[in-house]
């Protein structure tokens, strides 16, 4: 199993005059699956290409098991990339595509055949050996691309938006297949995606990336419940947010006064202008009127989302969302916010 | 294909057959054919027998034409492929400079180019031979080769090469096993085009070869000038064959073996 360590990675593209990476530090333990999530153009794919050796970094280091890989060519690294467009070689059959890497390694014909048939079983495509890529569906093509990567027993598996071109149903199937295989083979894997659901469902850990830097890294729970910055909060989920002024342990806003709980780390934030974030699930239909952490709202729209009620509320000039177990009883109502659910960042 | 296009294609094919090929075939077997006779009045196989007559030089001219056209095609590929690859790396804002350099030979009259080349090569004492002819043909055809290849390379998805490299293919294996395979149809089309340009060159062949090296166009024109239309027609038909064979192979290759190769290009 290969442990990947990335230290202080920088990359600047002079043609677009953009800093793609600004000092990336990262560690993926052997057999772990890291999902990197972030908006388009944040440098995720550049990072993957540098790890695979397909692009040189301006500075910094990529280590596989403490071995510096900076001067090792891509074809000697054993880091295989799978792209969202599958990129199967159109002039080769499924079997020939899968055995491409083995052929490059000069593996004998009989052994190649054996391994191809084994890997086709694994990706549930036995019997498709002689098909051409254009005769396969999108999901099948992606499975062939995965098989082609897996058959060479890579040290690192790098998946660049592997599910982006698939429909919702296939996406779930493929995500499960990738996770199953990754765990079965104990492969050190990095998946890059802009879809947070995919990231949370596939990775043991998730890294959030913005404009060439890793903003936050952790498990799905920590990323969604304790974002480290306003933009991290805004990226994960539909947070309700409002600006206010912090004075001691209280935050004054246009709609209410919010009190921070006794052990909240946000009490340490310096007094002044702040941004307050509230998850839609943290809002509850209030039993009392007025008081701290209570907001008077008008119900704009309400629907049952399958398991819970989703309400769109208007407070002052703000539109908030609430997810609750019960349908709001009136058009005009008070909602309360649990103090522990308050997330605060200084402006 | 719609019915209209099918009719048009058949009409063009029939037109070519009736106006070009059939009269040519008739000429090759005619002994006497004077106006206003619709068909030859006397027939003879003399022109076809001349193929095997060494003094008529048809065989030599065929071999010379083939050799020169093949050499020109290979040299074009050897120069064109790396040049196009390099041109792709030029900043888009500066592309007009490279475009101008590539297209410049097409803006000057061929005679001026050939005379300039003749003067340059004669100072190096390499005129009146096959090498001089090949150089002239390469100069005439290289811009076309580069234009066609560049159009294809612009849309080429380089991630195929990245996938291959990450699967363990060395740069040479990537170029040979992936890039060339993906570009094969484009290379075939551009090669055919260049082959045909060289195959039909008359003026540059005559000037640069000094008339010492006989090719099919030279032979055809000399028989035409001498009024020997049966022999001229035989040479014309022979000259017509290799391009026809290449076109058929090309059509088969592109239609039967594309395997969705166009997906490698963002067309």
C-alpha cells in the first residue's frame, strides 16, 4: 500500500496568468480513499496531474511512501488516472483497452488474457471482451476505464470526476462499485469531484479545495457541521446566513439577538461585524414568542420532501429555509435556533 | 444519404465515366480516329504494347513518379508532424505569425518558387536530379500537409496520451501506440493529398530535373505534344490508377475502421 504525501505544491500557468496551486499540503494513508471536492477551476485536476507525473510542479514535493517522485516520469510512477470522459482508445476492443497497460509492461499474452477476464468479472462486464468502445453505454465505458486502470495494479488510483457523465442511477451504482473495489483491493485512491454527495459517499476523508488551496479536510460530518470558513459553509449545503455585530457573547442582527452557548469556540472571535450561519435543520418552530435566538418569520412556501417538511421563510428581507418534522401551523410564526447550531465567522 | 444526394453522386460518376474515362479507353485502342467519327475507324493494341517497350520509357516513368511521390509523402510527414506539434504550443495570440510562415509558399506563384529554388539548389550543385525534384515537390506540398494536420491536431484530445502514460506507456510507446493510431485517418488523408500533389507535378519536375528524369506527367505531355494520343491516353490511364487505388483504400479505411475514432477529436 502506498502512502501519498504532498508538500508545499505550487503551480502557476503563465498563459492564463493563474495560480492553480498555492502551497498544497496533503497526506493520504495507504489504502485510504480521499475525495477532493471543490468548485470548477479550483485546481483539483492540476493537483491530480502533478501527483500522476503528467504535469510538473513549479515547486514542492510529491512523495510515494516517503520516496520523492518529482523526477520520476509518469510511466514509472504507477499512478493511473481515470477521466470523466472514459477516454477508451477507440481503435481497440474492450479486452485490448484493458490489457493496454499490461502490454506496455510486456506481460505475456496468456497472462494478459487471464488478468483481463478476471478484471472484467470484477467490473461485471464479462462477455464484453470483443466489443468496441462506441458499442458500449456510458456506464459500461466507465467500468472499462476503471478495469483498465485496476488491471495494472496501480500504486495510486486517481479518479478525475469519474461519475460526471453518468445519470443519477448509474452514478450511485458506479460509486458503490468503486468503493467496493477500492476497499477490496486496499488501493490508495484520490477522487476529484465538484459534487459533495459523491465526495462524502466515496471518500474516507474529504478535502475541500478553493483557488489552489486546501480549505478544510476531514470526514463528511466535520465538514458539514463545523466548516472552517464562510465559503466552506456556503459550499456545503443550503446554509441560512445573516450579517450581524458581535458584542461579547451575543450577536445582534436585524431580525434577532443570538446568544452563543457557554463553551462555543466562536466566543473567541473579536467583537465587530460577523457573518452568522444556520443550517436549515437547526431551525425549529418556536413555542414562545420573542426572546434570544428567536426570529419572527412569514411562511412563503412549504412542501413535503419525502421524509421532512421543507419551508421557505421570510424574515425581514432575508429568505431562509427550514427543514422540520412538522408542517408549520401558521403563515406568521416564530422559529428558534439552538445556540449550539450557530456558526460564526468574522467579516 | 438522401435521394437527391445519391442522384447527384451517380450523375457526377456517370459524367466522369462518359466524358473522361470511356473516351480515354477508346483512344488507347484506336489506330485511326478522325473528326467527326463518333468511334475510332481502326483499332490497334500498339499503345498498350508500348508499356513493355523500354524505348517508350513508360515503366521507368511510372517507377520514377511512384518513387518521388512516396519520398515526398514520407518527407512531408517527417517534417509536418513535428512542426504541427510545435505549432500547437505557440500562443494563440501569436498564431498569425506561424500561419503566415506556413501559408507563404501558397501566396507566391509556383513558377517563381521553382525558379528561386532552382537558383538556390544550382549554387549547391544539386539540380537536374531526383533530389532537386523531391525538394521542389516538398516545398509545393508541405503547406497543405501542415494545414490538414493542424486542423486535426487542434481538436486532438491530449488526455488520451496522458491516460496511456499513466498506464505505463513510455513517450515513444505513447507516440507510436496511441497518438499515431488516433491520428492515422488524418495522416492517411493528408498523405494521400500530398502524394497526389507530387504525382501530378509537371513544371517543377521538368525544371528541377532538367528533363533528365522522366515522370508520367512529363511523358504524357511529350506524347500529347507529339500528337500520339493513343500513347498519351495509356499514360494518362496509368497515371490515374495509383491515386484511384489510394482513394479506394482511404475510403475503405475511413468508413470501415473508424471505430468512433472521431471521439478522439472534439469535432
